[in-house]
C-alpha cells in the first residue's frame, strides 16, 4: 500500500508548475538539452501530483496530506 504524502493544495501547485514547465520546454527549440531537462522535471511534478506521493517528502519526513476528518 502506497501512503499519500502530498495534499490537495500541494498537488494542485505541482500540477500547475508542471504544465508551465512543459510549456517552457516546448518553447526551447534551439536549446534541446535545456528543453529535455525542463520536460523531465515537469513530468516529475505532474507525476507526483497525480499519484499524490513524493519520494523526497518520504525521505525528509514531510507530509502535506491532511489525515484528520474535516468538521461538518
């Protein structure tokens, strides 16, 4: 079982930043290595947003996912 450690706000910001980086990557036509690097970083951000699990957060002991029940 994979434990989620990325909260909703964190995931939304990661997804937004990933999409922006993908756009930047597509605009670097004359610098392919920079475009490749930006694209790979964008995919990492989008992947961690989709799966709501960040390996770096696990290593550092960070958890932005709220596990407490919300009051009604």
